C-alpha cells in the first residue's frame, strides 16, 4: 500500500465516513462514521475491520490518534464536545 489507498478488502459499512487517522506502526486506520456514531479500526492492508467505539449517537467527525497515549480524540459535532477514548487492544 505505497500510496495509502485501500483498493480491495474489507468493506467498512459506514454510511457517512468522515475522519481517518493511522497509527504510527501503520497497522491500523481509525475511521469515523458521522451518521452512525462509530469508530472503526481497519487493518492497514484492508483485509478486515471491527467496530472500536459505538457511541450510538450521530456526530463523530475528524479524529486524532495519539500513539504514545493509545488515545483516540474526536469532536462530537452535534454536542459541541470533544471526547477521548483510550484504546486498550
């Protein structure tokens, strides 16, 4: 994946994918779904994904992943809040 393009593999079910951020080891991409209120972890080779966070509320937007803290930070656009989750996996 020299140009960071996923051309085949897992089909993330999101309706409104918004933000994407890779971990520094380039093993995963974290992807937000604005409409579903979810964050997916997608293998960097595009072969699989899983729901990492399910807020069951619209508004997850762009995100940031802080590797040293293993933390995902994202705005909740409809709530005017910034939230953070530590990734334990």
